[in-house]
C-alpha cells in the first residue's frame, strides 16, 4: 500500500508534463505563437514630410517698435536790432580778469608832478610808549608744578636766557614764583627757536598769548 501512493503521484506528474508539451506543440502548429515586431524607425521631422517653401514660412512674432521721434526744429534766431546813431558798443572785460581801478569807478592814483609815478606810501610811526602787537609763550597755570619745573629746566638747558631769573637782583627775578620764572624761560626759548621750527608746547606746560607780559624793568623778548 505504501508503494502505490508514490507511484500514482509520479504517474500524475508525467501526465501533466505531457499535456503541457502537447499544448505548446499544437499552438505552434496553428500559428498562434506571439511574435514581436520591431519598432518603426525614428524620425526627427515633426509635421508633414513634404518640404515647405521659404515664402510660405510665416514671419516670427518680433516686437515692432514705433520709429524714433524726429528732432524738433529750432526756432529761427531773432534779427539783430539796429543800433541807433551815436550809441557806442558796450565794453566787455575778458572773463577771468578783474576790472582795473579805472573800470570799477575808482579814481586814478595821484602822480607827483614831474616824476611820472605815484608818490611812495608812507607808514605812520607808532605812538610813543605803544607796544608792538605780537605773540608770547608763557607757562600754563593749570599744569602741575613738577611738570612746569621739568619744562623750565629743559628750556634753560636748550638756549633760553635764564640769567634774567636766576638770582635775586636779576631784572625778572621778582615775583619769585615758579610760574613767573618758567614763563620767562619758555618765552626766551621759543622766540629764539621758532624760526627753526621750535614750538611753544613743552608737553602742555606752555601756551601762547597776545598780550605782552612785560612789566616794570622785566621785558619779555619778542623776535
């Protein structure tokens, strides 16, 4: 019994395989086998195959701009006005040249008789006792005493005339204060060196004034 069942399975499989083979052969005999046809050749021409004449091609849709406006005509120049008899043409000075004193209405300079040239200008002498306007270098009263002392020592060692404040009895010794002595030393140094580029600074210990600091017999030099 145990050998009958496997034998029947083998027989059934053989019948199925035989049926498949017969069905394939019958289909080939009847001409029903499927055949794949090749794809048609590729064409890169879109539209009709016949060529189109060049005259029949429509123009591309270009933008049409209106023609530029014509240049407006300039108005005709006005005719010159006739000059009335006896009128002289106006004198026009060249551009960039200032008018001379005679053109500006200023009276001409007086000329000394027989010389042909104007008289020399005379300067008025200063009044007696008047002081000449100038600039002096004095000590800055807002700096510390140590800074003023250091700056005065530098000025005295660099060419300032410190003999005027060095000892009692000197013309500028009084008042006997540091700021008074430093002012004289700063001014003496600056007046002698300003032509060569000397400055009135002394690290902020000095400043410039326009009033003459001279007093009594002490004269602050001005060059």
